[in-house]
């Protein structure tokens, strides 16, 4: 899997949305094993160590996944001809337990 923090540039048409999580992907055969959860939490922890206090992301269909990880919906944004949910997360919030673990 992979995930990145983008600290320069912008989400098309939304210069106020930075830094942001992007390039997040887990191969289908490895989904549902908590790998995505670990990648996102590692990214958030790394951002905090870099002095980043707040991160953003956009998603068109995975709002519930990100909400389980402490991300909050902000507003709808139109990017590349599609509506997406803009979400944000403070990096100093405690790490939540994996939604895959009971």
C-alpha cells in the first residue's frame, strides 16, 4: 500500500486545502486486514512530527472509513468534474483503535 502527504500545490481549485493526504491505495487482495488503517495513522503521526497540525483529504466514496479514523467532513468540493467530500483531521488527536479489531 501507499499514502502521501502533499505540502505544496493544491487540490485543484481549492488553494486553502493544504497539506493533504493523497495517493492512498491498498491492493484489493490486502484490503480488510487493517493495512489502510495503519498507513493512514502512520501518515498522521508523521505529519505531527513534521509540525503539521491539520491535514485534509478528499474522497468521493470512503467517508465512513475516514470517519472511523477521526476525520471529519467539512464541505463538498468539485474537483475534475466530480463532487467529493472534503475532510479534515487534527494531527494531535489520539490515535483511534483499528476498526478491523474487535
